[in-house]
């Protein structure tokens, strides 16, 4: 049995996979110490062919699983975990290039804290952080990037693009909830369930680094992503883990969708006007100054208003049975 199993799922991200897969194969420890499972979720951009050729020609010992159809990230992770040959599962996203010591760091961390969930450190390269929204996002959400307390990481801030858990915990909670067929919240819900049911602790593993190379950290992309959360993920979350809704701060959405009081109508008007104005995009320029001028931090609240509106808009579309669905971004 190997010491760790690296599970990486991908869909139509061939330019990223060409970088991430070699980084996982080239680690500080022998390949015999860990196994690699890559799940191709029905890609149509040549990803499947690349993975087969890479595995065959490099003799890396990668297990490549091809989903016949696009099944979604939650199910693909479960498929990958079912092929694991070790008691430690390391989950990576296809846009996270592994640091040379990633696997070794996780194995060492699991040896020291065998009953903990380990949250790795997603580092944003400088060329990604030139995007103002990416800079703000990293400090809002991602553990290890400035504004989050790494000694008290919440399930809502877990970043499954780089984290590791004992397989016994994964099996105990039944893996990711496959009702989350589309983008968003499947990671936080899974972690919340795991921490609650297994009485585990979420511990920050600073040395377990990946380099997040996703160029899609723009405000317009995340407006679509948050609309997907409201349309697809939030209804599933309300049904299967309602106690987690309050922790995500999305509890207001259903009230907005159903409420007809004067205050709620006014809030809808404000959100709508804000969302369709150029102001959110102008804020990207202001955000460049946020780290240097503390009193400008309040602008982030306005920036998040647009994301809030996108969630509400998506939720309303979902209730009406309308809107576009996207499983991956």
C-alpha cells in the first residue's frame, strides 16, 4: 500500500493539465510511495488523449479514469477516491500546480496529526494577482493569504483544490454529496459534514503548497459562478444541510426571493441598480489601494454586493426552472 493517493479531476482544461500532471509526477519522494488517480470528466478538448499518452509514454503509474459523460466534480472526486490505494487522500484541482514537496509535506503532516483534515496552501503567482479581483479574492477566502486566521479555518473557507483527509473520514461520511451536480458549495458542505460527524479538526498545512494558475479570476467570471451557486447549489444545500446555510451567509437569498416588504423591495432595487452599473468594475481600480490604505477596506463590502445579487438572481432563476447550467468553469 502506498502512503498517499493524489486525486485530480479535470474537465476541458487541457492547458492547465499539461502543467499540473507533470508537477504531481515529479515530487521529492519516489513515485512508488504514492499513487495518482486522474478523473477525466468527459472532456472534449483532447484532455483524455493527453492523459493516456502521458501515462503510457512516461510510465508514471497514473491511473486514468474516463467518465463516459460529464458527471460533475463531486461525483468525479468520489470516483477517484474509490480507486485510491492508501489511507491518505490528497485532492487537487486541475489548475493547481503542485510544489515539489507537496506530497511529502502532506505525508509528514498526516503522520504528526493522523486524525486531522489538512488544508494546503494555495499560492497565487504574481501574474495572477495582477488581476485586482484575484488579489481581493485571495485575501478574502483562501487560507494562508493574508486576512484569514489559519488557526481557525471554517468549512466555508476550505479550498479543496489542495487538501488532504484520512480515507477513513471520507468513507465515514460517504464522500462528496453527488446531488451537487454543478459548480459551488460541494466542498464546504462536505467539509462541514466531515468535521461535524467525525469530530475532526481542520488544520492548515503551510508547506503543502500548490500554485493556482487559473486565469479566470475576474469579476465577470465570478458573477457567473455565484449565479450558479444560487441557481444550482444553494437549493441542494438548503435541502441536505440547512444548518450550513447560515454559516455560508446565503440565508438572506430565500428571504429576498420570497419577501415583498417595502425594505426588501428597496434592497432588490439597490442591488439591481448596483449590479448593472459600471461601479463594481471601477472598484477593481480602488481595490489596488486597499492593502495600503486601511479605511478603503469598506469598498470590499460594495464589491461583494454584486456577488450577492448574482446569487439571488441565480436562485430566482432556479426557482422558476430557468437559466443556464454549467458544471465546470
